[in-house]
């Protein structure tokens, strides 16, 4: 029983990361969703491609801001290591 409680506690503690991963998945699928929506309306291929590319560019920008705290520049790593010592 303690193993199950431990795993449930782990999932509960990492719920924010799971939610963030789900949001990123939806964002990266948005280009496909836009293409399928425009195709079902009957739009030509050039407009579908343009809209999907614009959608993916916006998605990349949004994901950059979502994942910004995980990106560490090498110079900042040296500063962080210096503060720890």
C-alpha cells in the first residue's frame, strides 16, 4: 500500500509539469489542427501551408517562454557554480 501512496504522491507533486507537457503538446499540434480545419473548409494548399507555418512560429515562441527557465546559458552555469562553492 505504501508503494501506491508513494506513486500517487509523486504524480500529485509533478502535476504542474504534466500539465505543462500537455499544453506544449497541444501547442505543437496546432499547425496540424489549423491545416485540417482549413482543408475541411476547402482552402487551397498555399494558404494552408502559410497558416500552418505561422501557427508553428507562434507556437515556438510560446514554448520558448514556457521552457525559458530550463535553458541555462554556459556563462550563467559558471556563475551558478561559483555561488554554490
